[in-house]
C-alpha cells in the first residue's frame, strides 16, 4: 500500500492557513501556492539517493554528495497544477516539466483528457504529479494512469489540500504511488468541493472568478 504523508511543518501549515482565507487575493494566493509547493518538495525529496563525487575545492580535493540515479520530472495537472511548478523548479532546476490536461465533467464529475505532453525520457525519470487539490481523486487517478500507459513507473503525487475520499480512491487504484499532502481536510460536500478547503484553486490562482 502506498504511503500517505501529511506535512506537519509549521511554515506549510501557516501558509495554507493564509491560502484558505476568502480575502486572500490572486496575487498573494499564487505566491503562497508556489511557496507551499517548494516547502513540500523539500520534504517529499528527502529520500532521494546520493552518491559520493570527488571534486576540487579552492583548497584541496574532497568528496561531496550529489544526487544519484534517476532525474526528476514535475507533471502538473492543468490548469491549477501550474501554480505549483515554479516553486518546485526553483528547488530542482534540472527537473523537466510535462503537462497533463484534464477537466471534470460537470454531470458525471469524472475527468476528461484534453492534453498530454511529457518529456521524451519521462519513463527514465522519477515523476511528481502535482495538483493543489485532491477532491474525488478522479483527475489524479486518471493522470497517473496516463503516465503508466506511457511507461512511467516511479511516480509520486503531491497536493496541498486533500479530502479523505480522494486519498482512499488513490490508494485503491494506485497502491504503488506515495501521496504527499499539505493538509488533510474533513470531507467533500454535495458539489464535490473539499470542506473546509479553500474554494476553486484554479480560479483563485488565475483570478477567473
């Protein structure tokens, strides 16, 4: 079964608290999404493997640590996932970025694919699928299925806010994918919005509501 890691870092919790506030405008909301994503990325990558590398300092030769093995890929689920990319790339500038476009059908509440563009070597990379919200889990489950269909095997999922219903569905359908969560909320309401949540992350990032 996949690991579910709910972040308990004080800075992450503080910034999510500001994101939840209805009076937080798009400019500040965007900045907070990027900052939280960077802090979560720091926590989520703590198990990356290291190798010894010999280098020359201005004083002498010495052995230092460097990331070993697979490179990383950041795969945002459009459109809200875009808000998390810059924060992660600031921390891992060598990562490549793919994009998966899904929207939720207003009647069935199920995801519909409209775009998928990945780095050519994505199957050789460790992929972090990112989306601020994990509500029903439909989009995340479908995005990960698309990656697996294209040969990507080493996959993690990262979100800022999650509902228990979405976590449960992810674990049932992708038990091999670890889930990193900024805050685990109470439940979904009748419109499939997370409660207490923070509203529609995409609308708040891009100021479209």
